[in-house]
C-alpha cells in the first residue's frame, strides 16, 4: 500500500521516514518529495509498505507528532490525470490578430 505522509518537518530525510515506518512493517520505499528547482523538501512524502503494516502505521501515526509537527498519514490517492484544459488563448478575437 502507498501511504501519503503530510505536514512533515522540512528536515525529515528518507532515512528518518524509513526508520519511523519500519516499526510497523517492511518498508519497500520511502520518498520525501522535493522542489525541482531548489531541492528543498516540500513537507510531504510517500511510503510504500505491506498492507497490514500500512494500516497499523496509519492508525498509529496520523495526528501524532514527529519532529515537532502533527503528521497527516493516510492511504495515498491515485494521481488524477491532468487535462490539457482547452482555452489559454483568451483575449480579443480568440487570440488572432
């Protein structure tokens, strides 16, 4: 199961996240999301682990404090496909001159 972990300290590392979640089961992946331009942590992460361990981790960690912040921990939702939108050519005459 893939778990969303929000409201993380900007100092949280992949290793500290793995250590925290490994108390509940086997962690197959832990990824702290970073800003593409600055490389700074964005305050959330995703952890992938076995279903039973994930359920225990969600129950135990959601709302609890870690590194001075109250965590938001829940099952990750599938990412919605971003539509290309339509529009974008506003202005007079539909953008034609």
